[in-house]
């Protein structure tokens, strides 16, 4: 009999397991995949850590969380500066003076601000109610049309006029020449890969892979006092109130016999016609160097295609619009009645969490239970 059965060896599960073990609890972690790490899993291909379930760039404003993850990995100085490709025209992201200069030929912040103001006025948006209105009122119609609309509609499979505006708040707008995508105090990629970082979190913890909790729930439940479930909350309840919507992602990964494909870790394809949303060239997360600091003759790229989740796919992004948020609330009511089971993580809490937020959530739960 374990104190805790933790379902899911992703970040939430690994952090919670680490904390439970630290206070002397007995813990078993299971995951249905053959590997730990959940969606932050990386695998070494041609000397390159490939982010198999999508690019993950660690960033946080919390010194506490930064210090926490640094116990498990040393982080490099990678700074995310994606490039946008709109029909062959290249623009800097996030929206900054380089972007405005390329788009309008403006040179000073005053000129850029005036141009944005003029477009905002022309669009006549005063009280933005959805992502489209929010975007236009933030950056004007040119940027919305070239750099936001196509990308967002591909990623979410819905018109921008039907998406919540909070999604776009991730994207900063700056009147400076600063290409750093994240407004974060701390940022980097764990040297040695995310898998190694999660392995370090799980050091000394019993982990069984290839185990599907929902298939044998009663049997697993009998093994522990409490269960921490990090899978999809609607799947846990057999979708009995209807399925929550998720976006899924498919990756087409290729090894190329050339050292440099696109010169950057991420290039976003922001037009509506290109079927993929972005191409990740994994080696640039580590400055093109292999584990021993060597130059690498090859490169690995992943084209990312976004699709509506259907049973059998991997759920990636919760769709936190009004309809789904209401349905989630109903599932959350059910979850609150499950006294033995704790729901956590991006899927368990149905939240568009960043990694630092997942870690904070797992630490808060550990703190609530083990009270330090
Ligand atoms: N976005 C956009 N154009 C871009 C990049 C992002 O319009 O070139 C918007 C889009 O609405 C997207 C949101 O910003 O859903 C967040 O994008 P990000 O790449 O940060 O999301 P991730 O997939 O990395 O979580």
C-alpha cells in the first residue's frame, strides 16, 4: 500500500512525487507512455535533444520556481526569439521596433505608436470582446492580418472573433528593439534535456511505465491511500457530461543532412495557406552544439500541424472558451466529490498552463497536504 499513486509522469506528477518522497511518503508513479516527462519529453537524435511533443522553453518570473527547477538541471541562456514568415516575408517576434520598421518603414517609437493608434482608430474598437478585437486594439489591423489572424486560426481551428482574448495576452507588444518573446525574468533550456531533468525529479521514486490507469482503475486505486491524477479530467469521468474540447498537434519530424535549415529554433508561418503553424529546428535550443559542445553536421526539424482533438489523439491545448469553461466547471464539481483523488496539471485542471505554472500548482498542492 502506497501513500500516493501518481498517474502521469509529466511535470505535475514528477514535482508532486518529488515533494511527497521528500517528506517521507511512499509513492508510485505510473504513466501509459513508455517514457517519463509527459509532453516535455526530449529524446537525443543525431546529438540533438528533440522536443518530441512540441517545443518547450522554460520561462518564469518567479525566483522561487526558478531556484526550484535549478535543483534538477542547469539551464542554458537560450532566449526565445521566434521569426514570423508571412508568405516569404520575415518579421521579428514578439511585435517590436524591428517588426514595425519592416512593416511600415517607421524608425522611431513615436512613429510606430502613431501608426498603431491610427489603425486602432480606423478599426473603431473601443471595448474588445474577443481575440480579434483585442489584437486589433493592441497592434492595429496590419499586424493582425499578417502575423496573428492566420496563425491563430490554424492553431485553434476557430475564427479569431470566437476566441477568448486572453490567449493573445501571452504576446507582448514593445516599442523597443527587443526580440525576447517572453516577458520573463528567468529563461532557458535544461542542459542535457528535459527528460534528464524529470528523471532527476523522480530520483529514488518507483515508476512503472506503459500502465494505463483508467483501464484498471479499481485495481490501481486499491494500491494507495490517495491518487494524484494528471490525465484529462473528462476522460476520468468517462466523458459523462460530454467531451471537453482540446487542440491536438501532429509533428512531421525530419533529419536533414545539412547543418542549418532555418537559422532559428522557431519560425512561425503566419499565413492561412501554409498548412503547418511553425517549424522547430531543435538544435538551436542549444546553440547548434551537441552534448559535448561539438558542432553537428545534421539538423532535425519538426513541422507542427494543429488539429481538433478526437478520441485516440494526444490532447495538448485545452480550449478555454466559454462553452468549455462551463463544462469544465461541471466536471470540477464531480472532481470535488472524489475524496481520494486529486486532479492536477494542464489536463487534470483543464488550463493552458505554462511549465512554471504547472510546477507552482504541484508545489501548492504538496504544501496544502504536507504543510510546510
Ligand atoms: N500568436 C500569433 N502569431 C504568432 C505567434 C503567436 O498570433 O506568430 C498568438 C496565437 O493566438 C497563439 C498565441 O499567440 O495562440 C500564443 O502563442 P504561443 O506560440 O506563445 O503558444 P504556445 O503554442 O507556445 O503555447
